[in-house]
C-alpha cells in the first residue's frame, strides 16, 4: 500500500478487536487516518499456542481485514509470512511509526497488560501520543466496578452480578425484582445424565474453511510444527456472519438444556449443550448485549426456561464482566500469584493426553483436537488436578492461555489463577474448588472406562483425585482451616486417624512422582477416540 500524503492518526486494531461496530471505525478520515493491523510471532509464542488457537486468530484477523477493504477503509496490514518486522507487536508498530510519522496512535483498550505495556513503551520511546479508547464491547466499565468494589471488603461475583443485572435491566420485572423471583438458579444447573447419557444431541454448527482460512491452515501446519494440537478439524466461526449463525444454532438447539446440564460431562461429547460462542465473543465478532438479547427473546417466546436463561446469562453478565475487572484491578502482579506456594512442574500428559486416567485423557485429547473444553472440564478436571497436584500456577496459566481458542489473558488469568488454582488467596473466589474423584463419577461417565476407583484413596486402584484431595487438605490445613466454606471438608478430615493420614501421604508422593499414572493401564488412544 502506498504511503498517504499525511497521517494524523495511526489506528491500531488488535487481533481481539474485530468488531464491525468498533467506535474507532465510525469517524475514519481516509485522507488523514490509517488503520493498522499486524500478525506477529510473539502472539503465538509468548506462551506456546495450539495450532487451532493460532489459526483462529489469524483467520479471523484476515477475514476482518478483508471486510475493511470491502468497505474501502484505508488499511495497512502486515501478514506474518510477509512482514519484515513480524517478531513482536512493538517492533512492527515502531517500524511504521518511524516510517509514517503519525501525530498520534489510537487503539481500543487491549485485553492483555503485556500488549498495553508494549504499545505504551513503543510510543513513549518514539515521542508519539497514544490515545486509549474505552472498549464498549462489555456491559460495564472500570468506573462501575471501582464504585462497586469500594463499598465492599471482598469481591464476590454474586453481588456484582446482581448490580450488573439492575444497571442493565437484564431479567428484571416491572417491579424491579429478578425475573422468576430469584437472582440465581445455580441449584437447578447441576444435573447429571442417567446411564443412557445425553439424549437427542445435535452437532453444533461448524464452518468449513474458505480460501482465506485454508491458506492460514496450510501456513500453520507448515510453520507451527512444534505447537500442540491440530487444525485437521478446524471448523470455528471466523467471520461476523458465521458467528451470528453459531449464536442462532445455540439458541435453537442447545440453550434449552444448557441450564440443567451445564456442569455435566460425557465421553465423546465435548460440547454437549454449551454454546461455543466464547471465542467469537472474545475477539468481538459478537457483542455480549446481542447474545443476551437473543437468549431473552427465546425466553420471552416460551422456548426456554428461566433456569436455562439465567444460567447462561450469568456466564456473560456475571462471570465475563467480573473476571475482566479482577484482571485489570490486579495487574501487573496478578500473574505472580502463588498463595499456596505450589511448585510442581506441569505433567507431560497435558501436552499429549498420554495418561490412563480417563477424565484427564479425554479432556486433554479433546482440547488438543479442537482447542475447546467446556468450563467444568477446565475447572473440575484439568484445573482441579493441577491444583491438588501442586503445579506452579504460572505453568498451568501458560498452558490454559496457549491451548484454548477462546483464551485471552483478561478472561483466562482470573479463571485459572483465581478460581481454578486459588493462587490469589481468595480475591477471585471464596474457597479452593476441590473435590475427590467421586465428583467426576457423579457428573460424568469417565470413571466407567478408567482403571482407577474414585472411592479409593490408597492402594493400587486408588484414584489420584481422591488421594490428592485428602492430601491437599492436610498440606494446607494451617492456611485454610479458618475458611468457613471449607468447614465441612475439614470435619471429614478430622475423622481420619494417623495411620490413614500417613497412608494417604505416601500414596500422594507416588502420584507426584508419576502424575500421569503411566503404569501399564490404558485407555483408548487419541486416534482411536476420535475415529480418524
């Protein structure tokens, strides 16, 4: 692209800012402004990103760039396979600032502290003004959260969620009360399947790669050979139109059962009734308001229950908003959180699924296969094992951030470091989410194909989840005994005599020496599991 005669604003569009309603795009002057996008290696390597995650961001960016060109917008786009300064965002931006001499750089607030710091350092070094624009693709801004937080000793989702509902008038009746009479229907959202498993499931909408995506997939396969996962089955929505179709598909075919079964798990069914919309939302192909409005329309039409409606909206108006504010209020030190002083290395099977433990094998394999696992698989299988094993929080954080298609640090870090690993000591959640293997047995059919017994904490057939649960309570008794939400667990721990405690500790040592339990037991390989 030829250099404009005079540039006043260099408008940076980051890879998670692909909204056609981005306010920066509303007042672009083609004679004075230049839109700027860059694919850079750093975004795929600062944590080792899965092939599917790399492909999703690159394909979504290229499709968005094409939509800008179709609108005749002035765009300078650096492809990772063409740009001379493709190593880092800072270097690529610096090169064009020095060449084009804009009077200011403009950008929506980024989703990562690291990116914000890099852009500020670059502009400061080159003496160019940097103007951050508040990101409107959320229901609340930082001032809203700061006002709420200033009135409370503890940050708790439930109370923040209620304030968001009130402020946005979401599921609020004419009397100002919560629709249906309750703020939260979580007690109705914990159903498990019977022996027959989920019934009448419909495959979620998937999108065949077009020419742009095919080119990205070929590049990823050729250049990201050391990255985990695969793009063989890449079917993610990468355009605004595809994202809207994915939303419609969820509303019509899965939302009705989402509320009841959102915590359930089942072999061969990684999606179940979940939406798979988080990736599209996190790169702004979908706005949370339109997603919420679509869900409420289905409720108003009598197509779905209040339990399903509220259960899903809570994920967006509650968790999604809450974790973003926890992240920005807690950075930059949040990534160093390690309240439990955990230091074990991340087990190798997190990169290949090679473990006979059925739940872990299937959750990792599905993650590597598609870049996706639903929230209970992440929290109560993959995150739970890491927590009780004592994995260094920075290592499991980097894994989660790298492998999932929908991972952006503002949402991933609080969910992993705070909720999953309790590394922040309770800022994000009021207790560690710990459970024995019996929880997994109750909520899934994983244990039916596993050589280990969730009822046993010691012995050859002991389930490592059950062993590590009791060992976790013993290890952290001094730190956690005073936590009111753990009183029941500690009362049960008190019933164990010294010999039982010793046996569990010894069993836990064995698990930590061999966390994947590769001892001759086996489950189906990833290839056998997916049938290809």
